C-alpha cells in the first residue's frame, strides 16, 4: 500500500509516516517508480506507534520496544520489561511534578480569590 493509503487507513498524516520511517519505526520498500510501498501489517504497527507515543514514550524508546512487542511472547527478552519499567518510572515522576505544579497553582488561585473578597 502507498503512503496515502496507509495515512487514510490509520488517520496518521503522510508527514508523520515519513518521520516514523526516518526514525526506524516503520519500514517500506521502494517501487520501481520510487514510491514508498508498505506491507498491510504496517497499519497495525502505526496504530501501536500511536499508542506508545500517546503513552509518552519517545521515538528511540519505541524503536527499541517494537521488536519485542512483535516477537511471540516466548521469544521476548528482558529488554521489554526493563524499558517499560523505566517508562513507568519516568511517567510517575512526571505525574508527581505535575501534581506539585497543580497544587501551587491552586494555592495561588485560592490566595487570589481570597484577596478579592
């Protein structure tokens, strides 16, 4: 399938698909005319990439993780567990930072509200 077809099937822009390819997250073959040609399985891969990006993972981490996710469970290595544990830790730290910022903003908001009364 061509890049436009993959974009339509996944709801992801051709520009993003080219970026995924540049980052090694997605593979295509070139036709005789030089067009990108993707396997049908690319749809599932793009959906997975979208989920991982939405979860806050970065492209290099996704590039490491995708081969593990695509391997049969019996062939998966400790790499996937380690990467996922690291990402969970990173996101939990980010959540704590956001919680602190929200508390500060809420306190400032309440302080401001109290001054106007």
